[in-house]
């Protein structure tokens, strides 16, 4: 580790596919057991080389052939008020712990962002940090926070949650189960009052030929002033079906054989609690019908989650989404975990700094 005013031994450069092993070794040192699938070579190639919208840009700090820092920018196609724009998402910003406090975060950030601004077709980039110290570092190099995004939750089984957050409750035999059962029944009773549309909701492990026409109808419902990542059938296939590190479930709503809504879920622990995560919800309907379809999809997600032993349903969604009902209206409550949505323009700052209604979910990130 450097001290005082010593000159760092590392240099900054743009990475290549040949750096994969070094980047993955740096990731394992920086992030330990966080998202271990991302340290797999097949996952790295899928995310950074075979990205649906084109190869990613990634930048490294190189100390004599050893990769000790990284900064990656993944291309993403956006719709901003009806205009198609090539944006991106910054991920895997990392420093080997042996190289902390050498100014690497700031220098690598400036180098990566300046290089993309000079010779990239990407117009802007986004990020979703949650750690306060990381957010402060981004702001120092020119990022801005348009808004923050809550993680929304519904309780499927309160007993495991009580035991996870209040382990002392088990000192009283049966108390956790009794309180949990009461809380769960109240939660289900509230949702049981919702109207149900006469829809067919099924589950499948991959998309089919109906998705292309459905995504075209979905995009036709995007209102003026909305901002969202473009969701084509091919993009959805790459993001979920081709993902080598995770397994997802498609919840598909149809009427008369025509696909009219979908949700994507994944089973995984959150903060030590077995959970079912909603990564994406789409419907080609508007108004009251939109809400009915979304409620039917979420009912199927909950049923599947309970069958897999999930105690919690979690969803990441912008509070004023132009594409979905408000989370609280769907029975969700905000959790303590809030992400900062940050943006950085490579050119034409007004393009993303103007008032826009953003629709963002976990599927728009590279997480879960």
C-alpha cells in the first residue's frame, strides 16, 4: 500500500478480452463472496463481450501485468421521450484492497469516463450505488443523483423474517410462529380484496415467438416524457434466458392465446431471508386493465415463491414509474434499502437532465 506522496506503481489503460483472468482475480479480491457467479469466466464473457447492445468498455489499473482496479461500462439502448439513445451502465468499479488510499477510484473514474466521452457512441451512463462512501466518490468526479429508488417488499411468511431480524424471539417457544402466522394472514387478507381479471397466467423457462409482437405493443404504450431501457425480445432473451449464472422464471399472462403481460422472477436470499425477486414486469395494457394484469402476475409470483419456501417478495422500482401502478397501490411497502440512481452525460447533458419520468427495475441493472 502506498503512503505519503509516493508515486503509484500502477498505470491506467483500456482493457481487452485477454485481461479477463486478471479482472476476475481483482474482482474476487475486491468483492469476496458478493455475487460469486460474476467471478465466472462464462458470466464475464456473457456480460462484457457478448452483450446484446454491443461489447462493453472496460478499463483497468495495471501494476506490472497484475490487474488491481477496474471500471466497466455496459451499453444499453434507452427510450427517452420517444427518442432512441445509446446509453450505458457502469458496473464492477473495484480496487484491490492492497491498493486502497492511492487515489485509484478518482483517477480510474476520470480516465474511463473521459475516454468514453471522447470516442464512444454512448451518450450517457447510469449507475445504482447503495454504499454511501461509494456514492460520495462518484459525486466527486461529476456524477449527479436525479432521484433514489426504494426496494419494495411484501411479506409472504412472517415467521422466518422475525427469526432472522429478532433471533431472541425464539427464547419464547412458539412466539415467532404465532406472531408470524397472524401477520401473514393479515397481509394475505388485504391482498384478497383486489379484483382479479379473467386471465390465463402460466410459467415458462424461456421466451417464445409471441414475445416479439408483445414487446412492440408494450413500447407503443410508452407515454410522452417517459424514460426507460428498451425491452426487445432479443434483449430479454440475452438478459434472462442466455444468462449463464442465474435461473429465472417467466410468469406470462395471456388472453385468448395472446400475450398481454409478463413478469420475471428469481429465487435467492436477501439479507439472509429466502426471497422471490421480481426483476421485470411488462404489460401491453393501459389504465385499469394494466393494474388487473399486474396484480394477476404478482399473484402468480407470490404463489410460486411460497411453493419454493420464500418468505419475502421484493421489487426494485422507481416511485413514479410511467409503466406500472404505484408500488404501495399493489400492496408493497418500502424497505430500508434504497439505491441512488446516478447519471453522467458523455455529451448533451440536457438530454438526461431535463424532467423525465423514469421506469427502472432490477432487470435494468446487472444485479439479481
